[in-house]
C-alpha cells in the first residue's frame, strides 16, 4: 500500500487563537503568579511559592503579600490526571520534610518488581533492568495525589480555580501578562446559549504553564519565540484500566513483547493498588509504522493473555482512561523554558524518563524550581541569566504595584537550575535509550543495555529523531479479534467508564484537515468527500488512521467521510500529535477520573 504521512493532513497550530496581543480586561482577576494547570507540576509550584510567602510574612520579607493562583480546566482537581503510578517520593520530601510517610497521599511501598517477556500464550521472566527497580518508591493514585496537593495549596492561601480552561495567553509587547479563559455555555455553532459564561481574564506578573502533554499555550509560545530542541518531542499513548479483583498481584509488573510487534515500542504495567484494586495499562509509541495503530484494542488483546486473564477473572472494571506521554527525553526538552513573564514546567516541558517510567516527581521538581526562580525574581535576590544579582530595588518593584511582566533575565535561573538538577539524574543518563529502539526491539535492547552499562556515555552524542507525524505508515496490525475476549471493553463503554459528562451540544474543539477545517459536532460531517482539493479534507485512509488511533471513538469513517463525535473526547491529545488539533473547550468537559 502507499504509505500514509500523517503530517500531510495535519492542520497548523492555530497560534493566533492561543496568543492575543491585548491587555487583560480592566475587570481581570489580579494575581502576582498564575500556574496554568492543576496537576503535580502546577500545584507543587504553587505550594512552594506559598511556603516562601509564608516565610516572608513571618519575617517581613518582600513576598509577604504575594497573590498566587492555580487555573485548572477540570471540574474538580484530579479529574483530568492519569498515570501508572509508581512514584518516587523525592519531591514530597522536598516540599514536606516534616511529614511522616504515612501522612503522604501514597498507597505503600513497592513490595517487588517483575519484568516479563510475553508470547501469545506464555511468559519469560527477565532480570529487572536497573532503571526499572522501584525499591523505595510507592504505588499511588495520581487523582488522590493531586487532590491532596490541592488541599495543601489552599491551606497555604493559594487561589485554586477549577473548571476554567486557559484559552489564550495575553501579551503586551512580547511579555506575557496573563491569560484568558474559555467561555462556557455555547451551543454547537458557538453562540451563547443557556448557562452562558463569558471568558474571564486573569492578570499575572509571572504565568507558569503546567498544562501537561501537548499544552496548546506552551506549543504556541515556543513556536512564537522560535524555541526548538535538539530533537523534536516524540510521544506514546497510554490506555489504562482500574479493576477490582479477588487476588491482586503481589509485585509491580511490567511486560514487553506480545501483543506488540517488534517494530512498535511499548509495554504494559500491572500495579497492585491496595483495596483489591489493580491498575493495568498499555503504552505504545506513536512512531509505530501502522495505519491501524489502536492502543485501546491492543490493551483488550493484552487482557486475553492467560497471565493477565488469571488476574482479572471474576473482577470488575472500575475506571478507564487514556493520555499521551512525552518520550523524547533530555534531547527533546526545549532549549529555553523561560521568557518575559512566563515559565514552562512538567509534561509541557517533556520531563519524563521513559527508561525508568517516571514523570511525576520530575513534574513536581520542575514546579518547585519554577517557584524558587520566581521567588528570587520577585525579591531582593533576583538573578540574571548569568547568575549575577539583578538589583534588589528592581526585584522589590514588582510587588509595589508596578505594571508589566517579570523580565526573562530575572526568570532565567529556572532554566539553569532545572538543567543542573537533571545532569546527574536518570533522565539525562537515559537520554538516548528510547531512541535506541528506533532500530527495532532486539537491536534497541542491546543498545539500551550498553547505555545502562556505560552510564549513558554510549554511543556518545545524540541519536537524532523526527516528529511522530512525519513517519510513514504502511503496515497493518489487524486487530479485528481484539474484542473477542471475556474482559474486552468497547470504546463507547470505556468512555462511559472515564466519567465523561461533556454536553452533547458543545461546540467542537477539534480542528481537522490540513487547512484547519473545524471538526463538526455529533453525527455531522467533518470533511468533504475523498478527492476534494488538498487542505479541505482528509482521505478515507487518513480517516481510518484517526478512527483507529483515538481510544475514545471520537473519529469514525462513514463511506468516504470522517465523522467527528467531539463530546466523546477525553483530552488524551493523541490526534493532536498525528492529526486533528485539540483546542480548549468549556470547563468541566472531558473525563472525570476519581480513583486513577
């Protein structure tokens, strides 16, 4: 078959939608620092900054009256957060050094590790690679972690605004001066309807983008500033299920091999979560060369393996979800994460180490480092890009009501501190491991082993890569039988299990087609028939790719046309990587994870 190149039908990022050269409204909510995203990075940063402010209140310091806000698009904290999760408690110890381990939102230490190579019917136990040993780490619910962090932030006086997606950055003369939220209560055509709520502006001297993977404001700002990275970011899609079972496994288990082919990078996780709960999921790189890559279907096939079926038999599916994960590693982190009035943290910055399957503590660490840099910039100890002291009077000026964003030179210490924190860290040592598997499963395994043995010095330099959407798709997996097993769950039922309560008549937030043709609502045609002029439609073959890729059944092919069921979307961002663009929609839309 003729190879498909997803990038050929992908609309450009609508930068004009996400960046507006306009002052905040006179009625804007005034803040000193705003964290966009109420996940681990944003909340950890807000907590750290509030701790610094509390210290200055006690000592009469310049941060005493700091106004801090967190803007979160989900209806309640944690509802859009999805992760494994086995957590390195490093960041909790930094933020809460006086708390006993039992007081942290963690479900107990990892009892043991197991790595399996699966065949269709059998399994082979492998030595656990050093990067995947979880001694001293904890299993946890990311939803619980985020809700717990949110409560700690509010106790410290942080303003937490849930149900308010950030729709655009507000800029003045190249400086970020705040954000504008997405309006709510629009009908399918985008007109005000019942419950209409207009957009709200929030002004801030520093805005921290902690939007998670494929944050649209982060993408738009980096593009506007011309900031690249040594390698483009690459991604995986993870689909996860939470089951209540009679006999949970006694160890953290990871698998590789079946049901994935050798030219697709990925694997599974099976984690005991306490209370007879087990978390299992499958993560697959979006650079796999398949036109029908369907991670949800692969997970259903995975559950048919005798080992997995033995865990699930007699159990009940409790919750389901999906999200994308940045996998590019150190070489894909943007060259600069600071600017005039702005910092980027967490998954939006690509801070995930694939080899150790860790991202939460990196997100929290980046939030803490961002807060420290902001504290320096807004107090007498602000420093410039070269580390020199940046004038005490100038540092105090921002808290005396002077207008304008904090200059980039006074926030640049964040970049230096973050890079320094990573340089002796597994994320840096494992900088080429994910890229080694571009050579295939066996060759990649040999290279990854050598990288482990040499502390990351082999092969020297950097393994280059290209964006996921640029890779040709020419093979088929053939997943028609994936739903034949006893524990299989169809996409429509899975979306129900995510708690998705998006209004059926909400405007579509998905942009389809190379010209950015906007996707339609439920049951409507989103593209013209095949053969229409390039830029106004996607081909039937590309429609099939989107339908397979999306774990939530948002895209369907109807004859030669693509139908977009936008309310099904659970904000996993998979097609934002390979096809239709994701844009913010009214607050509270999307999934409502409770126990993930």
